[in-house]
């Protein structure tokens, strides 16, 4: 349901709502073709809807409506391996958002 590209244009991430995962792809800079990153797809709750990469390109965040069959409305957070695009879940993830979270946006300056 959602797709995002990291700030360098090297990786793309796609939510798989019914697959309960997020897929990561390396983007070929010459052809635009996609190759799955190691370990993809990555676990993402039960209904990931939207995905974004923070401006530094270090983290991926996605909104999720369900966990363990219950509507919990959370935000999943991952660190990005900048060499491979592989995602690693951050401690404490998912973080409960408390309300329906159909989309997610991260903005700010790149440092």
C-alpha cells in the first residue's frame, strides 16, 4: 500500500499489507531495476499501510494497524544498513500510536 525511496535514491521500501511485511530493494542507478536486499521481506506486524525513510537515510518507519490480531495502531522502526539496505528492528518497536495511523511522514534537515 505504500512505497518510499531513501534520500540517496539507492533503496526502495514497499509495504505488503496482507503479507505482514515490508520489502526492501536496491535500485540499479543505470536501469532503475530493483533487486531484493538481503533478508527481504522483513516482518512488519499485521497490516502495514505506509512507509517512509527519515531524511538522514538511517531509519525506516511504517504505520501498522494490527498486532496479534488486535487493532493496536503502531509505528514500526528499523535501522538501515547503508551498504546493503537490510533492515534491523529498533528496540521497543513497534511503538503504540494510540489512534488510527493510516500514513506516516518524517521531515527535517539532513545532518
